[in-house]
């Protein structure tokens, strides 16, 4: 069949290579997941991933072989090639940056937790304040109702006292009127008896 020349053309090579890298990354991550390994690979650059991490330099076949031979001879020794030493320094800087990044994330998480707790505390304090305000308002209304009831009782007592005083005055006037009427009747009877006596004691007329 016809050859596939997408990798030979500059306009299509980058997209095709990117696609193949993505397929490779997905296959590797699926294999890691099957073996229950937490680490994952990403075919994108650190910059494209948004990670502030410095990439290591490509060492090539010769430098890689020298580093592996030195590691077999003396495990844990320092790198022996310039590229190996540069990559070791880069990895150390990345380790420091990753530690700092995790510390910042932890601080942000802690701050977010504190901020959430602060919002909850403010909300709780606001609710308590609103409840206390409602209780104070209810107590104020209760006192106002009690004051108004006391005022009404005082007014009723005053009205009762005035009504009693008026009734007493009316009774006194009625009694005075009855006494005057009684004295008038007594005086009338006394005058009648006096006229009768005067009539009975007149001069005798002899025949």
C-alpha cells in the first residue's frame, strides 16, 4: 500500500507525534492502574501542565551508560558525567520546589479550613445575636404590654374612685333632700297642731 508520510511533513508531524505520545501515556497509566501503582505519567511538558518544575536534560546513550556503570560499581555514588551532575542538581532544585509547593498547598488548605471555620463561627454568632435580639424584643413587648395593662388598671381604679365619689355625693344629696322634705312635713304638722290649739282655746260665748 501507499506509505504514510504524515511524519515527514512539518505541518502534520507535530500533531501526529503529540497524538502518539498521548496514546502511549494512556496505555502506561492503564498498566500502572492495573498494578495498583499510584504514580501516573503525563506526556505533556511541565509548562503545559502548569507545573513550575525544571526539566532534566537529555543525557544520551553514552552518558547514560557511564552513569549506570558507575552506579553498579558503587551504589549511591554521585554522578560521574557533567550531564548527570546537572540533572542531579535539577532534580534537587525540583525537590526543593516541590516541597515548597506542598507546604504552600498545605498552608492554603489550612487557611481555607480556618476561613471556613471562621465563616461558620461568624454565621453562628450572627444567628445567636439575632435570637438574642428577638428575645430582647419579645421581652420589651412583654414589658410594654404589662405597663399598658398597669396604666389601664390605674385608670380603671381612678374611674371607680370617681364613680364612688359621685355616688356618695348623690347619696348625700338625696339624704339631704329627704331630710329637708322630712323637716318640711314635720314643720307643717307642727303648724297644723298650733292652729288647732288656737281655735280650741277661743272665748266662750254664753247664752
